[in-house]
C-alpha cells in the first residue's frame, strides 16, 4: 500500500487567478496506477482561454478535460498534458506498468491515481520532456485526417503555434507537397526552418493553395486563409475562439471560388476513422511521431511547478512568443 496520501494540485480559483493547493489523495484502486509527475505543459491556446474565463456556457460540457474537477469558469482543476513515472500499479503481469514512463490527459498535479487504461506508455527512446507535446501532436494528427492532404498539394498553414507547426511538419512528409507556414511573428522562422518548412510573415500572393489550415487563433488569420485558397480548395479551421465572435468576408470570393470551410476538433474522431480507430490508438501514434529530436524546438520555456500560477497568468495575457511551456516537477 502506498505511503503517498496527499497531492499538490493547480486550481483556477476564478478567471485570472490560480493557486496550488494540497489535497487528500484517495487510496489507489486495484485497477489503477499511481503516477508521480515528471513534466506537464501549458496549452497556450485552450488553457489560456480557460484561465481567462472565456469558455462560453454552451461549451462547458464539450470542453471538459478527462480528469477535470470543478466547473467553468472556476474553481476548476484543468489541464491535459502530464508525463510521469508509474510508481504502483495492478498486480504484476505481462502488462505491468510499474516503473514505466507514461502520458496521461491529466491536469497539473504532482501525483495522482487513474485507471491503468487511461495512461499510454511513452515509447522507449522518447525523452519524457518531449513527450509533453503528445496532446498537441494528437490534435495535429486529427487536423491532418480532417484536411486530407494529397501528393503534390500546395499547402499553406496560417499560424506558427505548436499545432500549426506540427501540422506543417506532418504535411511536409507528403510526397511532392509544397508547405508554407505564415505567422506575423518573425521569430518563428528559425523554428520553422528547423522543422524543414518554408516561412513567411505575410500570406503569399497568388498562392492558389490546394489546402489551407488555419491555426493562428485569430479571426484575421482565418480571413487570410480564405484569401490564399484556390478555386474549390478546402480551408480547415483548427483554431478555437472561446466566447469571441468571428467576422468573415463571406460575401467576396467565397462563393464564386466554391471554397469549403471545415472545422476540426480533437474531441471527435473523423467519421471515416471512427470504426477502426479510438483515442488510445491515436495517442499511441502521436507519441511515436514525437521521436524526431528536431521537435524539441517547439519547447520554448520551462518553469517549476511551484511557479505555475504566475507563469499561466503571464502566458495567458502576454505570451511573448512562447510556444510549448513545460512545467517541471520535483521527484522525491
């Protein structure tokens, strides 16, 4: 029986205010694993919206994280990127996870118990510090499935955040594809080059793109996505705006060019995949895709868990070019 009976948890007490509290840890059930967290990460897009209290009431249920506690706008324990070591598990057997490094869609917390089926083993050779990108990679894979790029496509990705850069990195493996990432922040160019994709600070003129993926999180970016799409092209919207309204110029060339605007959301598998895939298989794929060490370029900062309230307050209002910000836990 474990001697660990308390945990430190990060809670959003009210919009714009977070704190770390100590709470009682329920005894581990026989089908559960006890995980000691090594790293978590801040989702600068969704998590910032949650921290600012910008989840619309109509989406409270849809936006629940798997192990969320509390309710929007707060108090709420929210997050979905946790990498840790299994300290205890079910009785030893062929699927024993004790001692394994695993990924879990769990909020920021230093130790926790979850059903063994809720964790995914991190592949051998994948550093735990890079595995925090798994939730972003899972989203990028789902975007790719929704976008359906083809060989030789001219592909433009608007927004060089973590998801946008991962989507571009995946698309560049398509035979003959030309991939360009667009972002107003010129500092993102070095990271795009590290990942092997072209970069521009303004949408390309006469792009005539076969496929456009929007991931900037800004309505102006979606307007740019419509502008660079070629006739009969598809624009995949990967951004989520929370409670903000989006104004689009659908009265201009949108109809005459017969454009398709398609949403993508990681909470649902595309219909043509749902009969063969499930979230666990998708997460296993996401972790395998993270083996490339060049993806470390997406991790632009790291802080101690104790500093998370101040870190998230800063990132949610002034990200200053941050991409994935990793949270480091002490591991006694």
